[in-house]
C-alpha cells in the first residue's frame, strides 16, 4: 500500500490548550526548533526526549508483524507496482511528530525552521550532522530534488503540495519553500513532512541506466532513516535491520525509539491465516480490528497463563468516517436520495449486537469524537460561510440535524425500509418484476471487498437491499487486484475510511476536491465534484485562527453528511492490542497513538 505523510490524528477537545496563534522565537534569528498550530509547543528547545518513551529501553531482538497480499517494489513514490510494507522505516523527513500533543512538528533533518507571520513561506536549516546511509551529507539540493521528483511522479504529492509555488536551495544547508498564497497556517508543517531522498543515489547512476526513480525496483534503496532493508523474499517477507550508525540516534526526537534490532513483515493472503499465525507465536504483535476475534478468538492458553497480553488503551484520535462509500462517477449513484435510501436499509444495531458483540458506536460525523463535528443546526458563524453557497447545497443543510436511522427493534427496521422505498421512488426508481428499475436500467450493485471478514457484515445488508428490489453481490479479491481497481475507480461500493486530525488542512482537498476526482490513484474515491465543498475546504485551509478553522470544518462536516456520500459505519474509542510476553511498551502510552513498533522494545530474556 502507498504510504502517505503522517498527520497525527487527534480526538479530544483541546480548547483549554489552545494559545494565541504563533510561537515565540527560540533563537536570536527568529528560527525555531518546532512548529505548532496550537501556540507554544509542549517540548521546549533542548528537551531531553519525549515524555512517553523509555530512554533506557534495551536495544535488540526481532519483532514480526503481518502484512497482506504481496509486494513487487521498494519504490513507494510512483503509481506502478505494489510497495513493500514498512518502507517508511528507511527514510527521514524534515520534521518529526510528537504523539502526545496536537499539531506540532519538531526538528529532525531540519535543525531549525522559520516562517514569516503571514505564513507565505517556510525556511529550513538542515542539521549538518544529517547523513544518508552511505555517509553522504543531506543537502538542500536533496530536498529540492525530492520535492520536484515526488510531485512529478505521484498524484498524491502533486495535490498535497499544490500550494507550494517554488523550492530553492539558498545554500548548502538552507532550503526555502515559497507558497502560492499566504495565510495557510498548516503548510509549513506539511512541507516539513517531506521525505528527503538522496539525489546522488538516483541521478548519478541514471546516466548508466542502473536506477530510475520512475520505475519499480527490488534493489534496496538508499535512505537516511533508522532502518535498512536487510533480507526479503518477494511476496513472502521483508526484514529491516536497525542501522547502528543512524545519524539521529542521539537526537531528542529519536531517543527511546527504534529499539528493535530487526522488524520483519510476514505476508499473508488470508486474514484468518495471519490470525492463527499470531496465536501460534509466529507473529508477536497484533492490533485487532475484528470484533468477533476480540470477543471469542483469544480464548487460548497463552492468554490464561500470561504469555500473551490483551489490552485496550485509550485512543484519543479524532474518529474519521469509515463506511460503505459510493462511487458517484457511476450514474446510478448520483442522486443523493438513492444514497440516503441505502443508509435506511442498513441495520447497524443488529450488526453491533449480533456480529460486533456490542463493542461499537455508530459514526455520525466525518470528525467524530471531537470539537470539529457538526452539532445541531448551523451556528451564526457557519451560516456566514454556508448562506452564500445556498444554491449549491441540499436544503437539509439549513433545516435538518443529521442523524443516522436507528433500528432498536424489527418494527423500526420495517419503518426505515418503507422510508427507503419512498426515497427511491422520489428518485425515480420503481420495482418491476421484483427488480428496482429506472429508465430501463436495473439497479445492480457490487460490493468490492478485500477482507473476507466483511462478507458477514455485507450479507445482511444485501438481504435488506433485496427487499427494496436491489440486485446486490459481493466480490472479494486479493489486495493487489483490489488496490489496482480502487486506484482506477473501478468499483460500485467499497469499504473505506477517511482518517482525520484535530488540525484538518490540505488533505481535505485530496478527499473531497473536484480537481482530484478523476486523477488516477487519488484519494477522492467518492468522485465528489461540488464547488461549494471546494469553497469550504479552502476556508479550512486558510482559516486565520483556530475558531475560524473549527467553524469551517463543522460547516464542511454537515455538508458532506447532507449529501449522503457514505453509509456510515462505526468506531471504538480504544485500541485493541494483543502481544506476546517478549514485547514491552512504555508504562504510559501517548494518548494519540500506541506507538508500535517505534517506541516498544524486545525482552530478549523471554523466549517465544
């Protein structure tokens, strides 16, 4: 799977922590050791290490995780091929995130950074100690080349960094990003997430025809990160070994991290087989995403005798939207009443009680469990944004409070199916000879899946749809085929999630922007082309302060909900972790991530 730049995902309302925009300069020249969207960063200049790490964690041992499908490339920065799991371990970025505070980036490859008050640019001064794995210094020209190469070769980067006008190497160690517009408070942090690739590695050999970053490769590439590709067998496994000469190993942002001597990903074509491999001890860590497994699958001796630990630490992340998403490029899904009818046919309460053992709550926002979620009717501040767009929005944005249909009993489901039938009729669909039809077209729907476990979730949904005359089928394919079909937008309905953070920004363009709707490999999987939504996204990106950002995000949330682009799923406000006794973690995990594998370590005195 393609690896996107990390935006730490947060969930709790942190109004009490929000300070005035901007931070006080730390250095005499106005440069800073950190960039924060929420005032002063938690960690001051010269901090020893992040609070949530164990600075004395032992180094050594191997950990094995599951990966799924296969891989045929070590180049994750093009659309071609299927990259191996874990490639982010071999690369460094200009800045690094902390896992226990919102919207903050700290110096990594960049020793310091600075930007003007209007956020029209950002300048990074590289750490003179920064080295690639071959010992060559990381230079400003590497940053420029990386930016130009990534934006040229992958639509995600082209969209993500669309507001960058130019990148200049001002000196050997200083690089400046100038933006097309001022006022984007998040953009300095976004460019700080840039992966820096070694220009000399890719270009010096290009003339000889030995390397081409526009092509797939199984030659372990050169990076500057904490790990190096060690051994692999295509489609079966890949192992990374810790680089003992990692240039940043003594930096405060790296102390207590990268403790495993080796990290191995074993590939499985079947999720059930991977689960059995974990219980047999062939894998050491698992974040469980299957409620049935969590409720019934861990009744094994290793749990009872303490060799395996099960725990549910708090997950403070904003809960983004997961659901059955419609491909609105298909004519049959372009009417919102039809899409709304599908939601009335979905019985979440039955699924939660029967399939999920009551572990979930229904998702009712694209920014659930946070202050960014729309509530009630639009506020006065929201109306100031929404009213000028009124002609481009559903009337319900202004009159209705979004609420998912509820089915506490069978009678409620029957009522919701009647509402669904009425919505379909209003959209021009009628049942003829048992088939839902419109203008001679039969409503046929394929649910494209990659996880067989979802079949038991989709099957009851299909039974309800069939009562409305919908002809629906399930097709489960392997991960490689699935990725290719999704990247080509060759699907009717898929299961997908849109991860969110407490500081939404440029990624909203990728999710909902019209310019990304038809770009192969993009993230606007729904195919949204709505100028009002585009306008609201720009309000979020260029919000002058936190209050304006919250208002714009709530307005976008209610507009997305009113269009019924998805049949919302569910979420759980905790992690579900299972791991063997020869793994350890810090006593207090950060609120916004469990941090595996970066802040965990191996107990080598405890054999598997």
